[in-house]
């Protein structure tokens, strides 16, 4: 990750979380944190606990992050951020947590009242596991009015201007399919598709498992310890290594209110 990429990531992170960037150069940015982000990053639990007890006025910190010292004034003071710094890792984790779910609206240029229709979008990782592993990323959109399912939804969203606040001349259509039911529909859709896939990889893993289990049994066949603890541990280890599994894990998702013709 290059210095400019780190710098851009920080700027995007703070702006996305409503923190005001009060100073910004190619090598640093000074940020006025919100109360939420101060609590998220600055490790001041006693301060915030005291305010909650006394009813005091919150005073979130202003922090300067230096991403490239050579492009900053020599006397600038701040926290140096680089790829291995604990603070950057902390912000990565925070971004992952805070961006897990979102609600976005189609930012259109219509000069009249325009309905925006709800889509539930889930970005998931499908992991095919045995003694080998393969991960497939999938982005699935579910239209919460008519139940239409669209694959590769994230790529389609890249060309649509979005905003976290409902734009002027817009109103939202209430979903007929509630998001909770939508989650179940998408899960069933994914599972049904996976069941129809070619599973020779799993059959091959079972064959390798059986081969190694025969070797294990042969090793213990002349031993009185066939049912010993060590035998059971090794047998269990073979199962954990070879047993085919398909795991669907959610990366992130959200509700997207889009114009009727946004997704062809």
C-alpha cells in the first residue's frame, strides 16, 4: 500500500464518518473527530464515562495524521501513519466494522418527484474448504418489491452516484419483502446454486481422507492402542483436514434505494 493510498484511505474514512478535515496537504491531514469516532479510536473511556455521569459538554479531539513527512512543514507535529502502524490497523478494523451495513440513495438529476425502489445488497464470501481452500466473492442484490435477484451487484453500483441522505425530489417506496426475509431469500438462493455446482473437489477430498485414514488404521492395527486417545486425536485431525465444507460468510451489505431503471 503506497503512501498516497494510505493518505486517501484516511481522508475517505474520516469524511465518510462525518469528521471535518480542517487541514489537508499531500503529506498530512488534521481532523476534527466526531464523538462517535473519538470513542472509536482515541481510547478515552474514563473521559467519556465522566461526561456521561456529569452531563458535561463533549469535546472530541482534533488530531493531525502525518502520512509523508517529506511533504509536510518540518515543525508539524502529529501522529505518523504508515503501513505497519498500530493506528492504521485500528482504523482498518474500525472501517470494516462501521461499513458493515449502509443505507444509500440514488443521487439523480431529475427535476421532479422520483420514486426510489429498495434493494437489499449482500456481499458475501463463499469458502470451499477441505485440505485445500478456494474463496469466491459474490455480490447479490434482491429487489424488495418484486423479488428479482441480480448477481454482480457491486459492479453495477459503481456507475450509480449514491448519497447517504435522500436527495431532493425523491421519495422511497416501502419494501414488500422485509430485509430480514430478504436475508433468508438470498441465503436460500446461494445455497440452491451451490447444490447444483460440480462437487468433484469434495469427492476427491473424501478419497484423500479415506486413503490417509486407511494408513492411520494400518499403523494402529497391531497395537492395543487402536482406541487410545492418540488414535482418536489423529483420526479427528484427519476429519478436520479433509472433510468438505462450504461456508457462506457475510462481508457487508446494505439497503440501496434506486431509480426504477438503474439496474437493467
